[in-house]
C-alpha cells in the first residue's frame, strides 16, 4: 500500500503561478498514472489532469501536470491564476494492491 | 452524456448498514473498459476511495474498510450498489459514485449524497 502526500494549503496572487506537489510514499511515481481533480465547494470533483500530464477538453492550458522520479512526486502547476481557480485539488493514483488512492487534498487560495 | 445518480437513505442509525445505489444513464454499465466506484468525503475533509466493481462482478475495496464493504452490480438495471455495515458517526460523509478506468481517471461522477449516521 502507498500514500500520496500533498501540502494542506497554498496561496498565491492572481496572475501568478502556483505548483502543488503530490509525493508517493512507496513504489515509483512513474509506475502508474497520476490524476488531478479540482473540487469547488458543494460540487463533485472534476478532472483537470489525467495520465500525469493530459488535459481533458475544456480545461485551460494554464493547467499542467508533471512527474519527477527523483523526488517520487507529481506536480500540478496553474499559471496565470484566476480567482475562479480557488478550490481544493486532489491527486490520485493506482496500484494493483491498493487500487485507487487519493492524496489528502490541497486548498488553493487566490488572493 | 453519461450521468450517475446516487440514491438511498440520508440518515442511518449507528451499528446499522448503510445502503446506496448508483444509477447509470446515457451509457451501459457493461463496459469492458471501465470500473464503477464509490468515494466518500466526510464534512470538511478529503476524498476517500471506498471500493470499485467491474461489470463482471470483480470487486476491489479499500483495505481500511474491506471487512465492512459490499459492492454489487445489476447490469439489467444499469446500477451498482454499496453496503457498508456496522456504521458509526465516522462514516458520516458525502458519498459519490464515479466511473473510472482501473489506473486512470474518474471521468464521470454523481452529484453526491450526504449520509448522516446518528440515532
């Protein structure tokens, strides 16, 4: 079994760039895809990044994803921050024994 | 457009069994590509995967909940269901159903249903 660790919160100003990390506790981050979900208050999660770095249609290219094997982590980067990006963000990955695992979530404040 | 809708009691007594159903419309649950999962979110907290089922009936559950979780599928009704036994106040949460690839993303989610465990 593995865990995904995210910072509890991040904040940045409109127009700036923010990066949210997601560190895998055991096993290689590169061994299975990482997804990122955005959840606004009172709403269901929606995918902003899938398969490490792919954007679903309709997600602006201000959102990007990457993985770093040296730190065994994935990152979600949001550039040109807008107030509408303020939300909770969750990473999620998989392995054959744990199946689906979510990170603890990161609250993004755009101020 | 695929839609998922959770249904079931909003209030369950401690020690009883929580039962929820997810009805899938706009597509077939009998897909050999996708799994059908349950995820919950306690008030003010993060997402927790509960378990998932394949249309053939193969199930996968969170090890921390496995002893209390039963997930089943009814392909004739295009539905899948969750039963969580011996509930406590810690099981109070919004429960979501979702479609996902095994190692991929959950691309369709239900709106979620709040289940409160209280006497």
